[in-house]
C-alpha cells in the first residue's frame, strides 16, 4: 500500500508531516525532520525580524494534549529560507513548506517578496491563526481582513500558497469563510491551528501552568480532534476541488490519520504528539496507517479520501 499524496501538483511519498511550530524552529530540528519518515516538513512561522517570543514556561503537555503560548519565537524568515533552500539543493526530489506570518498585510507582502527573491521552489504556508501574541487577535476570525490579505497577496505572489486557519465553530462561519477562500487560487487550506485561549490549571497548586497571558493558551491534542475533523470536512464540502485540505489536530495514531483523510484531508500534520514522541513518531504513524489501509483493502489515499458516509 502507498501513503503517497500530492499538494500543489507536487508529489510527496508520504501524507504525514509535522505541524508548523513543532520540531521546526532551527536547522537542527529541520534536519531531523528531513531524515525522518515524514515526506516533508514545514518551518516555524517566520516573521520579518527574529523574535524571542513569550516568557517561559510557555508550553505544557497534559494527559490529553497540550497548551502553548509560545508567542511566535522564530529566527526570522530569511533564516528559514536559507536553511530550506540549502536542504532542497541536496534533495531536489523532495518538496518543502515554509510558513510565514506578518503583523499586517504590508508585512505579508514583504515576506512573500523575500520568498520569491530567495528562489524558493516549495510551498508557502501563510499563517493566519496565531492565538498567542498579546494584543493581536487571530487574523482568521476577521473575515474582511482575510479577504483583503488574500486579494493583495495573490496580486504579487505567483508561487503555490496555502493558508493555516484557526478552527471555526459555526456553520455560517464555514459558509462565509469558504466563500472568501473560493475567490483565490489557493493551493490548500490547513485546518486547524490550536483552539485559541483555553485555560489549563493545576488544581493541586491552584495555579496556571504557563506564564504568558496569565495561563491562557492554544489547545492541541485529543481535545481538538472533533473540531479539527469538523473543519476539514466542512471545507472539503465547500471549497472548489482545486483547493486541497491539510488536516491538523489531534493526530497521535494511524486511526486519527485515517479519519482526517476520510473527512477530506490530502495531507496530515502532527503537532502535540510529535512534541511528545519526537520525529520517530512518523515511522510508527506510517506503519499504523498502512496496517489500517491493508485491513480495509485500500491501496492508496484516493481510495478513501473524502468518502465519509452520512446516515440517511
Ligand atoms: O508561536 C505561537 O505561540 C503559536 C503560533 Br505562531 C501558532 O500559529 N499556533 C500556536 O498554537 N502557537
């Protein structure tokens, strides 16, 4: 059986990779992902200037997932472009993703200009959903701004580009966002980023577990799988078929991946579980997905992608 897939007309020999933010903040981590069973990687979201991010502790693993308020610590987009372009030269057959995020549309344009002049040949993921920068709302919840960003971005950037979205929780919001996204030549939509501004507390200590924002942070892991699957399937139902879906949220075993693909995902990304297990997780996940496919008599992703059944 094969877990190969395509995104933006590029071939990937496995449909499993990291989620941006996890194991991708510097050259060492990216090199480890490059050597793993993941078919590709996406970098930490790069900004125009390097950032230290929020004060520590800022990531806390829980029994059912994680909470984080990293605050966009990153080495700056130039660093990631340099590293990825170098790895790309060594492995011309592979395809990589670079994530970036600006603090306004002008910055988004500057970031994409950097991507273009660097000669990057992979796929760009524009992060519209960071929940953790104090005073900055998640762009993906401001529908007018998303429309304006995409309108402006596609006037100048001609390479393959996808967007990372926050989770939506209302059918009308799925309808409104899909209507906006369908106006643009997006390569893909990645659902979902963490569920923003949850609060995890330690009842023994009677205290929060992360320092920034008095403990509020993005939730990942088991908590978010039903929300992630809903977003993947809602966009699969609504988006123009040229716009593919990357499914992210709550993946820790092969069955979770199978479910994301059944809901319409062409590629899946792993965050919290990768943080816990490290890049060896990709060998286990690939083995588990292949075992399920063999059991069910499926030879390839297309045999079950999006084929979720409803009850009469
Ligand atoms: O760095 C972060 O705090 C962060 C980002 Br940019 C994001 O997109 N999602 C997240 O959970 N954390």
